[in-house]
């Protein structure tokens, strides 16, 4: 007898970013010269003092269960981070250490949403938000933003997405995939819309430290103190300290929600890895110099990529990314063209042709709810970046260009 899996898991797909990374790595393992610009993962080693802290934890035998919510000194260091850097007071009891940023978001959604609820996701969005909303039983509702307005969610777009069922809003600045950074005044305008409405806000601050062009970080709890009790801040050490594999994230929430998250976690995963927690403590309390260096390198690469993209026929970057480590050019000018024998009907076709013909891995915009675009991560060496974009420029330069297709089906299919 073949039994079906639960209804809740219907329609859940593997993370496309992780799937593309796995494909690029498999091609590399076969000896192919793949330039992997698909994955958002710093290409730097975890700083030495952080690794040493983990080695010491093992040597000291710090290898047993810790409290499910994480060790107190680590939560104290996180509370200190919020106080000093964000001007936000959270007692350590309102902070939970999680198994990566993804797990912080998952926990928050489990604690806040359920069947019948709608959660607003500004689009383009990071791939995992809709899947996690669906896993909570709620429904994602997309609020489209535009490159002309820098992909910033405006109060009108937010207002338009709100219904009597709206229970939550996800904000992510700096943004994956666009690199958009919301200013204080952008956030204050959203706060006005939210003020008298019963809506939770999940603020995904994972790229907080990766800002360029003098941009300053702000989140809704910092800008609108009256919304602090409805805000859950989700964070992670993955990107800031090049610690993707260590799986340490954290969240700060109003007391009751922090307690629920802690209880969920105690029933689901127990504590995050004890050794990784000691490493995280060293990351937060030790020198921040490696982070500053990494940020400088990312900024140089960002400028390099923006220059290289300009030379690619069919690619346009209307909105300059000012944070994170992604560029999200519009390639809709290439839709309908025949490239490498394939007629390009979608960003997925385009990413697939670029992988096959140029051996450059990118992520199709459709994964982020935006047909016609591609996401490139510049968390790769300058040499690889130049090599990858030159391959694409050379490939597209002599592109066969039959008259543009009248079929706008790809655009319709992309509409959320
Ligand atoms: N939020 C965003 C916007 C991300 O890009 C990522 C990247 N993985 C995460 C959360 C989760 O990061 P992690 O689970 O590796 O800490
Ligand atoms: N957030 C990264 C990305 O978007 C890592 C992959 C993932 O966690 O999905 O590429």
C-alpha cells in the first residue's frame, strides 16, 4: 500500500540555491572548469581565533548538551550586540541561539503563523521564505517591488498586500537577492502602515554587516520602538564571520515568543552544537578585524561586477546593490532569443544555458519570484568573477537574434 506524505509538505521543493550549488560542485568534481556564482557563501576561511575557540572547546570536553536556548555567555554577548550596535535592549532570556539563521526563521514562523494566516513577502524574496511560511500552514502573499525604486518596499505596496487575514510581514535588508538596503525613512513609512494593525514583523538581519557606499543599517525595531513588541529579529553568524558550516543563528523576540521558540527548539533539535556555540562566542566578543577586511573585499568585487555586467549584451542593472553580496541584473532582453540552440523562454532556461555553454553557475530570478532576472553571488575570487563574466559576455556577444518572440507566456507565468 502506497501512503501519501502529509498535505503540509505538498509543494515543498528543495532550496534552489543549495540545489544549484550542489550541481555546480558536481560538475567541478567531474573536472569541468565551472565558475560558481550561484551560492551565497563567503569564500573566506572562518577566522583563526574562532577556529581556535572550537578546538579549545573540544579539548576542554565542552561536548555535552547545553541549555536548548544556548549557553548564557553567548546569549549575553548577543544581548550586548543588540544594545551597542542597534540600541535595542533584550535580556538574554529573550534571545534564542538556533541552528543557523534558517532555523531562527523557521522557529519564528512556527511560533507565529498557522492555517488561514497570510504572510506578506516583498518580492523578489529569498527562496526559503515561501517554503517556511507554507510549512507553518500559512499562505505567502507577495508584495512586488521594482528595480526603478531600488526594490524598496513602499507603503503603498505594503498596504495593497494587506487583507483581514494578514498576520505577518517579512523584511530583509540588506536583501538577498537584490542587495537593496532600506533606509530609516523607508522603514518609518512601513511602520506608519503597520502601527494600528495586528501584524507580526520578522526582520531577517543576516546581512547587517555587509553594507557599502556609506549605507547605514536599520531595522523596524530600531526605527519604530512602538513595533518592537511585534518584531522578531532573526540573525546568523554564517555570513558575518564566514561560518556557514557551523550552523549558529539567533533570534530576539518579545518574551512570550522567545519562550515558545525555546520550547519548540527543546522538542525539535535541543541545543545548537556546543562546540560551535563556543566558536560563536569568540566571534562576537573577539576582534572584528577579519569582518572589516572581508567587507572591503566584497565592496571591491561589487564594483568590479557592476563594471563587468555593463559590458554584457542583454543585462541591465537599474538598481545598484548596496549590501549583501549579490547582483540581480535584469536579463529580460534575452527572452525569446536562441542561445546555444535553445530558445530562451525563462530565466531558468537562461541560467541553464549559461551553465552548459559557459560553465558559469547563477540562480534564475524565478527562484526569487522575479522572472527575467538572474542572481549572481560575488562571494567568489576576483579572478573567478572576471573569468565568469567574460565567458558570458563572449558567449552573448554574437548571439543569434531572431525577431523577439511575441510569446509573453514566461512573463505571465512569473506573476506571483
Ligand atoms: N536569510 C537570508 C536572507 C539568507 O540569504 C540566508 C542564507 N543562507 C539565510 C537567512 C540563512 O543563513 P544560515 O542558515 O546559513 O545562517
Ligand atoms: N542564502 C544563501 C543563498 O541564497 C545560501 C543558500 C541557502 O541557504 O539557501 O545562496
